[in-house]
C-alpha cells in the first residue's frame, strides 16, 4: 500500500514514557518505547519468539523485554539476551520488526515502509507569536478520508454547527478558488458568516478561510476574521488536522491549534474544539458508505463541493486504497 510510505501520527509523544505503549496504524499493532537516552522507537507489537505483545513487557535500560519469556531486544531491535539460555548468543536474525519513527507537532509519527514523502507541513509551527496546543485524540468510526473531506466542507456549518460556526439563514457559500498542489489542494477565498468563529468572538463575523490538504489524511486551515470582531487584538489562527488511519473504517483524530491566545487555560481552548468536533462526529459516523467513494459518480456534487471533489481525484491519482472505495 502506498499509504505505508507516508508518515502518520499514532500517539501523543508525551504519552510514551518509561514503559512501552501499544498503538495501531493501518491495521498493524505497534509498540512504542524509549530507551535510556530517551530515544523513541516504534516496532511491530509482536515478539518474534512466540508472538506475544511486546507492549506487555517493560524497558530495562536500553532494552525492551518481552513479558512472556524475558527476551531482551536492544535499540536496533536485535535480541541480545534469552534468559532460558544465558550463554546463548542470539544470531543477527533474531530481531523484532522495527519501523521509522519521529516526533513532531507533539505527536509520534510512524512510517511502515521506506519512502521519500515528508511529514505533513504545518507552517504555523515555527511562528513563535502563536501558541501551540493539541486537541484530542478523538476515536471515530469513520474512514480517515471522510474526516478530511468534512474538514474541507464549508456548507455544513449552517446546520451541523448552527449557532457556533454558522446559521441556517446564512447558508449560502460564495464561489471560492481551488488549485491542485503536490500534497493535495489549496482552497482560498473561502468565506462563511459565523456567530462564533473562535473562543474569543464577540460578534458575528464574515470569516475568510484558506484550506490546504497536506497529506492523504492531513490538512490545515487558517482563519482571518474581520477586524474589530474579536476580543484578542490581531487574532489569527491556524488549525492542523492530523489523522491516524487505524482501520479502513476507523481512525484517530488530532487537531493542533496555533493561536494568538496565550491567556486562556488549555482546558478552555480544548473545550471549544471538543464542542465543534463532537457535533461533527455523529454525522461522520452515520455516512454510508463509511469509506470515501473516489468515483465522482457515486455521490452527487455541486459547485460548492469543488474542494472535496479535487481531494477525491488527488487520492485516486496517488493510488490511495485505505479508507476509500
């Protein structure tokens, strides 16, 4: 699968401490752990000896020890000690299955197959004027592409997020621009009338959005509200969507906020994002089919759906098969 050559988030980086932690990606069970130097590792969650889950084990210095028979594996995934045979020197082939792993945006990212595709970009990450905060994870019984498409969709605001991001009396969507990019698409001049576009809105506003698809299961939006409509001076906001495709019809979702608000408590910022996504979740989980149809004839489309139509064409062009039809 081409999806295995892409980087995917699997767990909050801070959740991997002194004990091994189980995770899942593309129907593969993983174990993440840190050695004595704090270096992060991601392996198949299966001991090559008798198939027990390595996440049930423990970390002994720079080694991960299996809970079943105590086999110990070093940071290179090679078995170095078999307690039942203390004098036995395990050959090089006695090793766990290791994968590439890195830390970015507060998350641990894993790639299951070699590739040259970079991590999904988030330009706001390097802006020191903006505060960064992760929201989630949210476990969703829907395919990852369905969640991305919902993220790109302006037309549901007036109904799913009525009173928050939209109003029934202002459901019309103006024409917007969409262009293809190497990572997916960029939609600009996306405008919506919103009663409360963010935590600090003090009045309804016409908000302009830019959307980008930065990976098969990732995206970024930026918000530019009208001047004088927010309580925080020079407010601007970027939100990244990062999705772990657990199974074809189930995923784990994070949002990373980059905001100009350094005063509100974390819980307050997260509560607003929780409210918005919990409104989306039952609708996402109700969609049939759960996997996103890439054949544009399978569902009806209008000019307001240009971004999602281009997203479907992009996935088809990439050869994505996980979570789609």
